[in-house]
């Protein structure tokens, strides 16, 4: 158990809909990272927040957005969903903004039908 | 354009033998490399790392080697155990930002 929690574990929704994925980092960690893993792909970095502020942005679509709240939990919002958005979404956390080691949650499996 | 490549999607090894997982990268600015292990239905778990200023790091049965001139790193597992069967991801840290760039993974199967 990494100490990072993600909810929900599974999510099935229809194209065009909007969903919110939630992540709680390890106790004491200030940074949260979001990654997407599509079929046969490695983990693609989406976005990082550090202590409530956006720190780095990767290949995140404009239809996706995220935020980190004062209690340090983070939410990833996916809107106007398309079939290609079906993937595993992982959240990771680390102590600092540029920590070498990131601790991953169990992931949320999103299926868009 | 893949900056971190794991060219072998799978590897099968006999229990007790050495497992060697390979990873190539293209960006010479990467300053830190990590290996993660992932079991089905779980998130990746940190395994071992190496700074770009070193060429070897060892932790128990796991050793990572870095060849900067070849932009190549490898993970050696000796001796391999059935519990090591998992997908192994190589990752590189992209300089000043904390995010990691991952390879597509290699599925290791250790046969009893």
C-alpha cells in the first residue's frame, strides 16, 4: 500500500459526458501528479500540482483539467469524453516539487462507451 | 517521439537465473532514472533509481547500470524469483521539473 488513494476504482460512462477522478496523496506529500495509461502505452504525464499550484504540464488535452485543494487532495476533470479517453488514470505523490521518487495510487479505470 | 524506449515487450526467465531488462533514452538532459514494477490491478511501485552522475546502483537482488555514452540503462535481477513476475517500467526525470517520462514497459515472467 503506497498510501495514495484514488476513487473511484472503475468508471463507465458515455461519450460526451464529464467525470471527476479523485486522488488523496500520502500524508505529508505536497506534490500530486496525474498520468494516463492507454492500452499498450506507457504512462503519459498529464499534469503536476505542488502545494495547490500548477507546477508542470504534460500532454494534457484542453478538455481535461485538474486542481489541488487546500487539504492537498486533487481532482482530475475529464469532459466531452471520447472513446479514446478510455484508459487507466494514475495519481502519484511526492514530498517535494522535484522529488525523484513518486508513489502511485492503484489507478482509476475509465471506460467510455 | 518516444524519449524513453523499452524495446522488449516481454521477457521470460527461469527461476534462479538472471533477468536483464533494458531501456534506451534519447535526451541527454535527463538527470535521474528510475525503475518501477507493476502488478496487475495495482499502481506502479518504485524499485530502484540511479543518478546520471553514477554508473551503477545496487539494492539487494536488484542492480541498475547506466551507460551515458550509449544512453542506455539496464536492470539486473539476480537471482530471479517467481514473485518478480510483473511489468517493469523504466522512467527518466526530465531536468528541473519533477514529472517522469516512462517507457512502455517490459513484462517479465519468471518460471519456477
